[in-house]
């Protein structure tokens, strides 16, 4: 027999406590994020703790953190939700969701460059092309031969899937049950940008987060957001190459 809390679902509140279910999801996200960061740091220390991480060490760090994220997300569904992660987080996809891929490409090639035009005019030294492309180019410079394939899998497959499960599934979907969609999508996009810890990229990441968030909200599932995230990351990596 399931408890009333589990029957209610991850986004629902306890009686007399509006939004408590969503707030529990936010608390769970914060705990999982800290745990994933700690696990990733341990993986880096084991791999050598160098200033410039080799791609294999970076991969080990990312996969370790992602594993904690996914396990924590599953555990949150079991403890606070229905126990069915697909329903709790909208983890479904349909062929129509592939329309997200060109949306991600357009976001990377047109929307974000347009965003940086006025920013570059106001603060040319801060938002110059070299600063904006530094992260992607740094990753590419560290990868050669077969490591390019590994980098592609990490950036174009792993990151979009895990990040959309966490940000648009675990964090955004429960909040949508209690708060205005525009506020939730904007708030989660801000968190998505800030957690990347690259201030020069905050505007672009925020806009990308808005695109992913709107797609997930309108579809009621993360499939279109994952597709857009894949298109976005693939385009950025190919530009760096």
C-alpha cells in the first residue's frame, strides 16, 4: 500500500501546506547537487587533481557526478513521489520531439549571438569572442584521436540527458504544479546558468535554459528539451572543432 504522500505525486502538497511538495523537490535537488559535486571532486582527486584535467579524468568526474544525480533523482521519486520516475519527471520522448534539435541549433547559431551583440557593444573586453569560446576550445585542445569521440559522447549525449532529467525533470516539473509557468521556467533557467560557474556565459546559458524550459513545459515531458539541448551542444562543439 502506498502512502498518501506517494500517491499524491512529487509535485503535490501535503494537506494545508500549499507548495510543500514542490519545495521538498527543491530541497532534494540542492542535496543531490551538493552530493554530486562532492563525488565529482573525489573523482578528480583520484585522477590526479591537475589544473588542466585530461579528458579521461574529466569523463570520470562527470560520470561520477551524473551517477549521483540520477540515483538521487530516482530516490527522490521513491521517497517524495509516486515511485515511477517516468511519470514524476516526464521522462518520455516521441518522434515529434526531434523538432527540438533544429531549435537547439538555431539557439546556438542565431539567438545567442544576437544576444551578445549589445553586450559586446557595452562591455567589449568582457564579452569578446575569445572569452565566449574559451570553454569549448579548451576542451577540444585537450582531446585528440579517440578522445574526440569520448568528448562528443560526454558533451552531446551525456550532458543533455542528465541535465534535462535534473533541471527540467526533478526541479522544474514539480514547481510547475504550484507556481506560474513563466516564473518557474525563468527561475530554473537562472539556476541552470549559474551552476555552470562561467559568468561570461551566463546570458547565453540563461537563454538556452529558457528555450529548454519552455519546450519541456509546453510538451509536459523532457523529450523536446533533451533534443534541443543535444542540438545546442553539438553545434557548439562542432564550432569549436
